[in-house]
């Protein structure tokens, strides 16, 4: 099992893909004065690797949280290490394809 969740949101010409490590679902993290909760409602269900890679190629915006999720974006040259932020030690990255 790949253990990554994803959910796709399509609005007009934008295709947002939310990706999270499955073990982070239902957990909350603090970032400055904000609490970020990883919900199944936003990040979806566990998907097969091939399905996720296809969705990544189609996405115009990607929101990823978790070591596995962000690592996958790095391996596919979509995010640079210096553009990753850490929320309570958990990597988080956002990608906008222009």
C-alpha cells in the first residue's frame, strides 16, 4: 500500500490536488496562530501510486503535507527543498504550475 491520500478539486480551469500522508489524517498541527487539521474530507482517501502520479500531472495547484507526500513532489521535480515549510516538524509544500 502506498499510504498517501488525495482528493481532486476542479474549478473552471484550475485543478487543485490535496495530498497527505495517510497516517496524518485526523491529526492537528499548530503553525503560528493557526491550527491545521488533516481531514479525510479535504485530503480524501488512500489511492494507488499510479492514480496519484496521473493526478499530479493533471494538477495546476498542489497542496501536500507529510514526509511521503512532499518527498514524492521533490522526486518529480515539482518542489525544491528550500521551498518546503515545516509545521511541527511535518513537511508541507504548495505548488502552482504556471
